[in-house]
C-alpha cells in the first residue's frame, strides 16, 4: 500500500520524523525547560526506531539539542540536526508532505501562513526549503506549491481517500480565491487523491487551526477511523463532537462500505494555569512511527483508556505515552509538533 501513487499514509515505512526544536526566541520561552523535556522524550522514542531530523536555530542550539537527546536516552547515531530559522515549532504544518508520482518519491512544500495569518510565519514558511537546500532530505526532489495547506489538515487512507474539515481548508484566510470544488481539484492534482471526505462539524475549544482533522479523526488503516468523542453532556464539546460522530457514520470507503469507527475517550477539561483558557487536549493527535504509536497523555484518568483503544487499532505496535501537557499550552499536541518522513526521504546521519 505504501508504494501506491499519491500522498503517503503515516503507517507506511518511515525513514524518520522531523521536528523544529523550540528555543528562547519562540513562544515557548517562558516554559522552555518543560517543553525541551517533552521534545527530548519524543526524540528518545523516535530515535529508538528511526532517524529524527531536528531543525535548530544555530550551531549552539544544535549542541544543546544533541545534549538533551543524549541525556534523555535517545540514540545520537539516529539524530540529524540542521540549521533553519523559525517563528514557531509546529512541524506538522510547515514540514513537507510526501507523495509518490509514477512510483517516485517527491516532497511537497505548500505555503504556510500561520493558520490564516493569525501569527507571524515568514521563517516557518521557508523551513522546508532551507532544510532541502542543506541536504536534510537526501536526493528527494522538492516541489514548492503556491497553495496554503497545513499537514495537520490532511489525513489519507493510502488508497486514494483524503479526510479533512471544511472549517480549515475552506477558511477564507487560507485560499480565498478557491471554492470547495477548486480546493478538491487542487488536492487531486497535488496529492493524487480520488476522493475527498469533508467533515462539516468538529472543533476543540482552544484550538487555533480552524479545526485540523488530526485533532479530531484519523485513519488507522484503510478501513478504520478513530475519532475523538465526548461523553459528557455538560461539556461544551458534547453537541459538536456528537454531530461529527454522526457524520462519520455516513461516510463510506471506495467500495461503498461503512468505515469501522472507533471512539477515543474524553479527557477532563484542561486549562492554562495563567490565562485560564481551555486547552485542546485530544487523543486523536497521536503519531505513528515504525513499530509504535506515540500517544499524547495529559495526567488524566482517560490516558490509559486511550492507550488501550489505540492498541486495539494498531495490533502489533508498541503503545508509548508522551506527556503533552506542556504542548497543549501552545494549543497543539504530539502530532502537531512532528512530521513523519517516509523511507528514503531523510538523509542518513553523519558517522564519526
């Protein structure tokens, strides 16, 4: 399935995972110790299985990152660091999207405008090109596309179906000159998909992406969709996530069969300790890596239930929890700060 033309599903064999490591000139400056530790935990689990590509601010930052990963028990032989200035650290949305065309691997660099011009993003928009110029993706060609699309807004089944949300991809702050039909045509052209499944409902309070699908519903394979449910009638999310669940029931695979739908447990409300703002805690923001699923945890009673649910969805893979409480203070979680790279799309670490 991973050799099929089109956007490559996350469960295909990976060469590595990309992160853009935070530093004291990003929004994490006031909580950098905890965020560094979270990134180091992610790095440890990734480098136990594949390469980690870390975009760093400068040479001193490279040394800092290498030290953090080593101290966390990561494998330094699987760490590749490259220098690329950034505004922020959400690699899912400024990183490259991998596709196959005629069997050949390509990386696509869509425009990133800070989730609809909400935040400065000029440096982030250049990160993928900077890394490619530095050889971080090896010989794989990079194609820049004049279209605003974030990786967190896309999920594919590996055989021509893409799942997304209307609230994000049709937001007037992304591509105001394109209507739904034109967006679908662009997705077919660039990502090689044949079907686009639109969710009209679903949103998390505290999310500032206009409803990325990777916070709401994800393919686990070409027949299974796992989704974030809310079972608390008193919670503000109960109606909107219930409406999303009802939409998912109506979706069908390319053969016209309903999907196997799996509900994720609902964590307790989490709030920023300083501002009081509700934070977008979700278990749908997991990351697939070679042989494992990295699952966000929030020191919540539902954490273990989420692990069990995802374990049943991904039999044979190790289920690993990552404490993502520092990340949700930045309004994202585990999947949002990572971008998987398929086999062949990341340079080998330097030896010696």
